[in-house]
C-alpha cells in the first residue's frame, strides 16, 4: 500500500527502512525521500516507526545483558 503519494513510497519500504535502523520519522524520510511534501503521510509513518519491533541485533544484545545480570 502506498504511504506517501507525493514521493511514491510504500508501507513495505517504510518497514524496511525501520528494519535497517531508522528510528524516527525524519530518519525514514531521509532514507526514502528527503522530507515530507504535504505531510498527510507523517502520522502513518510515525505510527509505523513507533509500532516497529526492535531489531534482532538489539533484542539479542538486551537478552544477553539480562542473562548476565543475575551473575
């Protein structure tokens, strides 16, 4: 599904940008399009960024730190 009609990027592209490390709306736009044009898509991109699960590497690091905390 298209998220941004001005720049023509899709929800899968936003999910990929988040998976690649974008942790803010501004970072997603820098990755995909420079900056918003009309701004209608910003709330949707924000929701996608906030709802994104942590990346696998960060989750593994946190799990390792938690396992070592009981020593």
